């Protein structure tokens, strides 16, 4: 966050006043909006979606995002803005989020959707348009107001996006103040004050922001750290696996938390799999180049911002890698055998750099992935390329992950895709493994309160024999 020259007491009071003004306006707008029917709400949702998907605005936002943050690739951000928003709108089409949303006469229950109020949306610099848009649309689906706290690097992009959304809402006759953002300079004080004053926090980005959200005293959904590993099993279609891994690893220069950071290859296909990865642009570094790359990426034991979301040739240049192959690589690979702080390549890299592990067999591959996640990334997801459904199920039963992505490009698949059934989202819950309170892809349900009406139904009280009979019989 940006430094503020004022004394901390004055700064905090100034932050409180700034945020209080935004929240007051948001509450006034939300009181109007919560009286809207489902058709009107769905119209607002589509308006917010069009605000980012309209082609000229999409390109403007993508170009601004790369220019402001220095992260990622314009054409990839255009694709991400479009596909993630279109997918979310597909998921929300026809979904009831106003009034009665379900009835179960047998149980005598009626569920009624209610707004949560004013949402604080904490968003990262890696996706300064797509992630805020996703949260804005979900919040509006629940008849909420939303205030976005962007990364300071992404303020201009957020400001433009929110301006587009407000214009679309006002064209419908709805209050523009349903969607606002923190003004610049975005500081730690204003972001934390927003968390305190709103009714719900949805935090995506650094673990510092997630922990601050949980500590704010406001109900919060936060996401876990990414550090995805991908297993190439003996039965994998190797060229398909390599193509998917390369596409995922390189998309938007690996800004996604769902981009593979490690690939674990079973010994039986190791050499052939490495050849397949080389054919799609991967370049394996030797020991000396790996050491130089490591010093460049973690100069003080912390991942350098200079390499985050940069191209492989740019990273090779920064690391002074001499080989022509490295200078022209689509992504860089290093062989690794250890995990933990002493082996930084085993962690999240946010760059087109892939750690490669050799496993004796599938069980050993599972052991290696568990060790990687014991260091970083527990709860998020694992990728596997295999034709063995038993191995797929084993991952779901044994590894500390909320998603097992099978034979797919991981960064496209884990946040929902048009060819899988996961909800479209840019925020993935990681369960208790990732210190989160949910394990879903963040979706509209997290932006709702549900009121339940309960009526009397015919009593059905079981006998003790019905409940304990089999249990007690085993004890005789």
C-alpha cells in the first residue's frame, strides 16, 4: 500500500471519514435496489456484465491493466475479461436470487433470498478488471451494493471499470452508487476501514489481505494461496498433457493463482514427457542457470516483483541466462527434488517458470505433491493427466485439495470453464486446509442471506430400535 505522511491517528480518522461517506451512499442505493424484482435485478446483472464485455471497453481495460501494473499480456486479459464474465452470466441466467428461491413441502420449508447489504470487494493487481467485475456481478445478483478496494497498482483500471458499470446502471434508472471504489491513494488504512464498515468482505489476492479480512470483525470470505502441482501419470496422453500445461502455465504470463507451478512426472514416462514439454516451448535449465535464476527470482529470500508476470525471455534476460534457448523459451523449467523454504522453486512463482519433479510411481507422485502443499498451496487444487480413474479418485480421497482437475489446462478449468461443471469464478475457496471457511468457487450464494420459513409437518419420531438396533446388535 502507498505510504501516507500523516500521523497514524489522523490518518485513521481520515480513512474512517472517507469510507463512512462511501458506505452511507452505498446503503442509500442498496435500500432502493433491494425493492427490485428478479427481472430488474437480472437486468442490472447483464448491464454490469456488458460494462466489461463490450469490445472497445474490454480492450481499453486490458491495455490499461498491463500499462498500469506491468503484469500480464493484453490479449490474454481481453480473453479473461470476456470468458470469465460470459461464463458467470451463463451460470446466473435463470437463477432465482430474489424472494422465494426454493420450497420443500415435505419438510415444510421455504427459502427466501435476502441481501447481505454492502460488500467490500478486495481485489488484486494481477486481475484488476476481471476480478472486480466478477465480484460486482455476484453482489448485484444478490441485491447488494459493493465497494471495490483495488490494489494501488490497479486503481486506474478499477476506476474505469466502475465508471462503465455506473453508466450502465444509471441508464437503467438504478442508483450508480450501488457500485463504488476506494479513491486514490488506496492505502492500508482505507482498505481496512472499508472491511470494518461493510457488511461482508470478499477478499482475493495476497494472504496479508485475506488475514486482514478475517481479522476485521466483519464476516469474510477469503481465498487460500495458490501453488498448483500437476501430475503426469504413466497412462497420460503426453502431447495433450504438455499442450494443456503449457497453455495454462503461459496464459497472461502466469498471473493466475491456478497456473501450474510444479509438474510431477512418473518415472515410466519422464523422458518422453520432458520431450513433449520441450516441443511446446519449455526449456530445461542446467544447474548453473537454475542457480542464477533462483538468485534473480528470490534475491532476498522473497519473490522479486521484477519477475512476476513477465515473459520467459524477459526473465531469462534479468537472470543473465546465456543460452539462446532460454532467451526464446515459452516457459522455463528447472529440475527439483526438495520442498520448503530452502527450495524456493517448490513454491508459487507467478511467472512462466515450472519446477519439475521425478516420481518413482503414482503413489510417490502423490507423496511429492503432498509435500509441496505442506509448504504452500494446501487446499487449492491439483491437476492430473491420466486415463486411470482410480488414480483420480485417490487424489480426491487423499490430497488436501478442494478441486481435482482431470486432463485439462488447469488455470482455465479450475475457475470454471465452458466444458466443465465448476462455477465460473476468479476466487477459489481452499477449505480449512488453506485456512478458509469455504471450499467452493466463490459464487452468488456467498453474497446472500437465506431466510427459512418452517411449517409443521406430520410428526415422524423414530424408535430407539430404528436408530440403535443394528448398532446394538453388533455389541451382543
